[in-house]
């Protein structure tokens, strides 16, 4: 929200929310966790507390993307997926917002072996549940291979954020010789991988961020920040967990199980494609934000992921 302070949220946003849900909305305070905009706990007059997320309007289709996420939530909740119900969504001239049930649980400070195992089970609920034409699988192929949608002949519908990220990834080699060497290695691995077929799974796309995992007494009770959810292969979320496990040697054993499951789902070429795309996107973030001290560790992790994958070929 505005500089992360809920009390600075424009009054017109609260008025719009109240008009949609039919109850006065009172901010109670900012909640921890989450990375894509702050979340605040709010009180709905005469009803249970809820969570309000509002972010500045970024482009003309921003509300459409939020409504797409709401449809994904409704679809997945009917199938037992542990994500809070949305109570409403909308937009003002300056902000896009979403209101959801409040879950009395804390964001995970980190992912433990037990939490990763639980997330693997949750990801299995995504099998065959693609409900929106927002294809993370073909996007990973474009990022990993550097293919432009027009040149590849694919009929794609990228969001403005996806297009921006893909163009930013294309310029990573100019950062340094070390980064250039990793990018070249990743491109070479994926050079002959054909565009993937349409995959039938729901993809969360941010399930490895601990703040998006709400836990109580060591158990995952909800996953949140589902705004980027779409379709593809659920191996996309498993690859993101693989990347996270490199942070902690205690997660080495569970990473081996993750690799095994990914290979079962998409084979070696598919795993290499997803690993390359994820590595490139993880490189893009610190380079864009000029966090040059972080880049060597990301490069090291990218090479390590490829080496482990090559050992499984």
C-alpha cells in the first residue's frame, strides 16, 4: 500500500471496498508476510475480520488480472485447495484491491523440511486444475530460450509484467562476464527444447515464498498471494521449491525428492527448461535493483542446479 502504511491508503479505496461488500471497512493494521504489496487486517462492520490488499493501478488490464486470480481462487477452493476465500475485488482510479477472509495463522519465517513436504502435497491438488488461459509453461520456454513470441509463432497473451520481465532477462548478459557465462550455459541447455504442449495444471507461481505460507503449530493452513496464478505444469512450483532448498543444507534430502517428482512430471528437458527460466528470473531481480552483492550467490546456485540436474540425466 502507500509506502506500506495502511493508514495512508486513500479513503476512496476503503469507500469502494465498503460499497462492494456492503459493510463499513476499518483498517486495523498491516500484516506481515507477502511480497507483492502489503496486506492489512480490516474490520467489517457486523462481520468477521478480513484482509485487504491494495496496490497502485499499474496498467489498463490490472483489474482484469485481479479478477482472473479471483476466479482461480474460487475454482481451486471448490477442490479443497487451502487458500482463503475472496470476498470481493475492484478498482478505483488509482488502486486495484482484493478482500479475502482473515486466517488466524502466521507466515512461515522459513521453509523447513516438513513444510516443503506439505507444500509438495498441496501442489498435487493443482493437478489437472488449469482454469485460466495464463500459461506459465510456455512463458518459461520463452524466458529460457530467449525466443520472441512473434518469432516463435506462438499465440501468446503475456501480461505487461511478463513482457517487461522477459525483455529485462534478455539484457542480463550485459551485466558481467560471470553472468554472461551462466546465461549462455542456460540458453545452450534449452536451445533444442521445443515449445511445450499445453499443460493441464493450475500453477500458483509464488508458492516458495515463506511469507505466502500461513502456518499454525507446524502445519500449513493456507497459501496466499495467488494473484499470479495461472495454468501450465505444477512442476513450475516444484522448481521454485528446489531453488529455495539451496539456502539450507537441512533441505538437501527433500530437494532430491523434489527433483525426482519434477522428472516424473516433465522429463529431463522439461526440468532443465523450468530450472533455466527460474534461474534467469532470479538473476533479473537483484540486477534490476542493483543489488550486486547478491548476484554471485545467485550465479553459484544456478550452476549448482544445472550440475545436479545433469547428474540425474
